[in-house]
């Protein structure tokens, strides 16, 4: 099994587990204010997981990607982050 793919998949499994746990916590509290607070904390998890999995993937492809393609991928990820964090 490819270590890069395994690392990316494992990170996504952890991320999904965090999401499911947050949903269960929301149900347990059963209050809109607390559910909103839990949901706001999750807003950090998504971009961090995206950046980390993309970094792992790019490091696995570093020897196979041309510099121009690497730049395009970096620009694409940057656009996603700007879209997520821009107010």
C-alpha cells in the first residue's frame, strides 16, 4: 500500500470521525447556541485537513509534477483558501 495514499486516507478518516463526534455532541446538548458553537469550531478543521491532505499528496507527486503544474495546483489551493476565509 502506498504510504502517501494511506496517510491521506487516514487523515480523512480522522476528519470524518471529528465531524461525526461533533454531530453527536450537538444532539447531546440539544441547544441551538451550543450546536452553533460546535459547528464554528469545525470551521477550522475543514481547511486544515484540506491543506494537510493536499500537502501530503503533492509531496508524493513532487517528482512526477512539472514545475508549471505544481504552480497551478498551488494557485488552485490558494484560491480555495481565499474563498473560504475571505469575508
